[in-house]
C-alpha cells in the first residue's frame, strides 16, 4: 500500500491549475468544454476521470490524458486499500 493518500484529481486542478479565489466550477467548465453537470459531479468526487474527461483535461491543462488517468487510478487504489485495511 502507498504510504500517503494521493490527491483526488480535482484537488490537483484546484491547487495547480486554478488556485485561489479564482477557482470556480464555471472556470473548469469554460476551460474544458465539459458539461456543467459532469464538472459538478467531478468536483464532488462523484464522477471519476474517464477517458473523455482525461482528454479534455489534457487539452486544457497540458498534463497527458494518461497522467490524469493515473491520478484517478492512484486515488481509487489507495481509497480501496484503506477501506480494506479498516475492515
């Protein structure tokens, strides 16, 4: 198991790409062209990074789609391992 809890991809976006007071759901919709409903669910960690979302993020932020998919996979794996460890 990884030693630390990797960040959810939305936390990476908030911290690295749209930091501070300028961060709003509308900003993410505008820079990615992704539907507001999808972005809303993503920001609430109810929607995972899909291939389509990863490609939109790649175009908007420059990190490869593979990188976005890896961030989501690392987060999911750590969460699952933590849940199994607590059981």
